[in-house]
C-alpha cells in the first residue's frame, strides 16, 4: 500500500488545514462553552465545498477521492470535533448513502442540496434501540401511494437543523405489533427520505451533552408523517442492508475525525510542555512527560495508517466493512487515550477550559459509543475471525 499523497491530495489537505485554522478553530471554545450552533460557519463550509467533498461534480460536489475526503475530515476533527460530526454525518452517512442507493430522481433532488445549502441526518437509533437496530419500533404503514410514519429517533446528528433525514422504519408491523418488533428480525426495515419540514416531523435539540456541544444532536418525533413511495430509499425490507452499508462510510469518517483529535492532542501537548517550567526547566525535558507525548504519537501514526487503508481499499473498489470497523474501534479509543494523556501533560490546567485538551477528551469519549460501540465492534470482528455469531 502506497502511503504517499498525490500533489492534489496534499493540496486538499493544505486547503482544509488553512480553512480550519482560520475559520473553525477560533470559535471552538466559545461554541463549546455556550452549546451554540455554528450558524455563521455553516455557509462557509458549503462555500469551500467540504459538505460535498466526495460527491460527483454532476451533483454539485467536489468529486474527490475517498482519501482526500478523509484528509478534510481529519483536519475538521483536529479543529473542532463538533463541526466534524456535522460534516461527516451529512457526507458519510447521508449523501454517500443516497448516491449508492437512491433513484436518479432522489440523487438529483437531494445531492446538490446536501452539497450546497442543507444538512442531512441519519435516523436509525431509537430511545430503546441502539446497538440492536432490529428491535426498532418506528413503523411505516402503506396508505395508497404514500407511507405514514410514526415513532421516535434518538441522538440524531443534524436532526433538528437539517433538510432531510433518512428514517429507518418497520414496514412489517400490523396493529399492536410494535412490542414484538424485536422478534421479527431485520427483514421488515425500510429506509425513507423524510424532509424535515414535513408535517408531523419534529426535531428537538438535546442539550447538556458531555461533548460535541456545538453540534446539533436531536430527538426526533414522527407523528403521522406522510411521504410518497417515491421517497422510499431502496427496496421495501432492504433498510437494514442500507444502514449497515452506510455505517461503513460513517465509521471511516469517524476514524478520520478521531485521528484529527489525536493530532490536536499531540500539537497541544508538545506546545504546552515546551512552555511550562517546573524545577527550573521545561517539562518537555522530563522523561515521563516525553513518554506521554510519545504514546500520543504512536497512537496517532497507527490511527492514520488504519483510516488510510480503508480509503485505499475504497478507492480500488473493494469492500472494507472489516477495515472500517477496525479503524473506527482503534481510532476512537486512541483519541480517548491521547486526550487523557494530553490532560495529564497539562496537569491542573488540563482540567479547565483555559486549554483545549479537556474539550478534546469530552469530544473523543462519545466516539467509542456511536456508530457501533467498541463492544459491538469487537463482536463484529469476533464473528469475522471465528465464524461464530455472538449476537444470537
């Protein structure tokens, strides 16, 4: 595998780094403090093209290769993981899913908008169905040429500030069947493109989160939401296959963003250690501080290699489900370790928001939970390695 960037990829990385340094990083602390929404930043993200980075130019995107997209997400994660979250969900989970599974009309309607003026959300998780999506109870019933959706989704990024949500719902539920949804398995789940301004769709922002405080994370209520069959994404009953495929892209985005967090931790730890004087000398000269910094670097290098491997396979047209799972698991846990070590380098100051390392730790922590917890990833890898399914 060739780890050298092309001239174009290196240029994309520099563009992303310069943009994030000038536009994203300066506002990160205040947005975190206030749980504010980046209203002023969002148009700039659209303008620079990041929200359509790997989308073909015919749909208004930049038409970039997968690694170039990952380089952008890494720089966003380095500057502000909340912003990275908004971008990677819009691109990795929503736009790329529509690109693969959508009809010609759906692609023409939504991809240009997702690349230029509105965010997409991915409505899979429910209050009672997280790691086990087959137990979801949101239902969709047929009414002539339409579908009527009822239910609730939870922890939905961009769920109250976007333009469209991919909603996964059971289409095999009869009257009174929702309690038995878990017994019906996954074959009755179908995906729908639901405009967020549709009557009956309500997204409520969730506040008080430990991290990713500037991103929109919402609880979504669906009350008799009517959508035409033309809004169905893929086949009836094929929703879980679509969701799992989307998570391959989402986990890649997450791995790249977590690598950015680890890079930020290294940058800040080295900077602080060079400035801080104790016992008459820089703490960067202390062996145990150097150990903490070197361990961050080791995790960073391994993380970058893992997500680059996913990009390499994707750009060759090869399946990368296992590689995405490995990268997501390692990079998310490495980001938590890196942030914890960076806090330790800062000592007491690391426990305040005078320095960004505390935010890095809070932002990193959730990455081991969503898009498949670390425990679920290990079960997926265990099934791949042994042939035995621990889920049944």
